[in-house]
C-alpha cells in the first residue's frame, strides 16, 4: 500500500474548497439548471430543509445531517425529466417542478467524515459507492497528517512525533490528540470533497504511486467492459429508459464486424453539463441516438429536423442564433408558433462541416462537445487520469489498441480508485506498450 494513502488525511485535500451551500429539494428545476451550471463537479447534492427544532439546543449532529441528504442531481437527470411528453407539452410548468420530484433518492452517495480521516479510508468509502465526503471546515490545517496513529490491518502505525499511543482511537472518523490540536473546526461550516478532488490530489503524487501510474489500464484491470450503450439507429430516448448510475453515460455505437461496436458519441451528464436543456430534451425525445450525438444541421430538410417551439421558450443559447426560421405561422393553444429547424449547435454540439455525414463516416470531423473522450487499452493510468481532469469528465471510453473506433470498455472514477489501491503483488509497468496520450 502506497504510503501516500496512509500518511495523508482528508483535511489535506480540503484546502481551498468553498463552503457548502445547501441546495434544497424545494427548489425548482429551473434553479437546479442554474446551480448545476455553476457547480464545479457537474452535479449538486440535494438536501431536505433543516428543522429548526433539530438536535439539542438546535445543534444538528452528523446523523441528522446524513438523514437530510436526498441524493445528487446531474444534467442527464434534468434532461431526461424534461424529455417526458408532459414536460415537452408544457415546458414552463416543467421548469417550475420541484427538484424533489426529479432527483433520484440515494442517501448512500454522501458521508460525513472528520478532517483527520485517513485518505485510505476515504478511498475505501468511495470505492463502495460514496461520491461526496462532507467535511467540517477548519480554521487552520497544519498538514502533518502522519502525526496521528490509527489502527490499520490489526497494527498501530507508529506516531513519528510521539511514542505515546494512549490518545489513539480505533475509529476512522475520529482524530487523535496530536491531529486535534492541528485543526479548529468552524461550527456548522462544511465543504464537499468529490472523487475528482481525490484524483487531482493523486495526480500530484504520481512518484509515490510508482510503478502504477506508468502501467497500462489493461494491465491494472481498470477497464470496465460492462458499459451502457445504444445503437445509433435507435431512438435517443431509449438511452434514458434506465439511467446509468456510475458513470452517468451511455455510449452511442454502430455495429461492425465480429460483433464489435464502433463508438460514435455519448449521451452523458458530462456532455450535457452546460447545454441548453430544453433543446436537448426535445432532441432526446424526437431524434435517433446517432442524430443526437452526430448532429442534425440547419440545412437538413428531413421532417425530424423541424422543431416547433413558442417564441418565448425558443432556444436561449447564443449558438441558437444560427437556427433558421420558416415563414409559415400557426397557432397552438393561442400561442403563435413558428417552425424552427433543430441544430446540434443549439445543444452545444459543433460540427466543422456543412453537411451531416451518415453514421460511422467522418466521426473525426465532429470534434465538438459531441465527440467522445477516448483512450486505448494500452494507455497509462496517469494519462487517463490527466484526460479526465483536463476535460472535467467522469469517465473515458476505452478503444482497441489497433482501432481507435472499436469500443471495448470504459474507465471511471471507481475503476481508477480501485486500481491505485490494489495491492501491487505482480504489478509491473509494461513500458513497451504504454501510450502517454490525451
């Protein structure tokens, strides 16, 4: 086990993290869209409103806070909700819907921990499905986390600054005497630590993790072959019939020889993070998966490319200025309607060519937000981690070593955490095949 996991604590990773501002389940979908766009992780924890009578003297304990946590809401959840038939028929009402009616309830996605919790214990929690760690804010964190002793694998780690172990505890969520003096918690102030924060910390400690960082993701067993996918010719709405949890992404594929599949794009929370939600919802409900990710351009005259929306709910992004309007008008429920052509640019997907090619042709020409983030099976763990951080992605699709388009699996946060904490019994960096690429 790398010493970096044993001698660092959660408090070392919270420096500079902003204070948590609770997003309540009584907020609207419209407010959630704004909050997700402003968030750093592309998803927001949702909370129940705090009771004024909670706790002794109004003080809320950790158990009460945990019970108030509802779940984590992301952009794919919102687009899937807005793509419902009733929401498309009355978009204003849909935008006023309470978040409590949309969020997937899962209280196990967040856990409150003490700043002195060892990093190795935090990683184990995240490997078991925890996506956010709620950590009390501290006035000062002096950082020498190896000062404290803790029970690990049946043995006490030696306290390098004190021979006394009387103050140590066998609880992973309680600091020792030496670490207690290093911090002063701010009452009622918390910050959230995400898996992205952990990966960012680990990429700064690559030397301490050797030889794992230069080993290929294949040799480390980090590739997950059980990914969610949908064929390009199928309706895009099928991708959200059962929303994938981790990663929250569905690969859009096209079958090729030998039962293998070629990846064209993806429908994911990452890609939809800062998109136009109403336009994306309409596209999800009316287009095929291939059209959704590859693009339906302004000059396409197919019936599926026509979008009827009232003027007051027309695409509101700057990119929507490229959409063309027809000359005919019609009245629906007393509202003047104009036929609009849907463009992939209205969601945020950008094509560099004027014409939309058939599926599987010229995918490399589509390098906007619709292009999937990929690596090869021979890519190193360090390269994949760097890709995820630089693109603010929760996952990377893995392709065959000989063919950039043939999809073989996916690497997500959970896969990386499992790889870096795996016992290096016979882990040897296969430097002959390592590909450092983004």
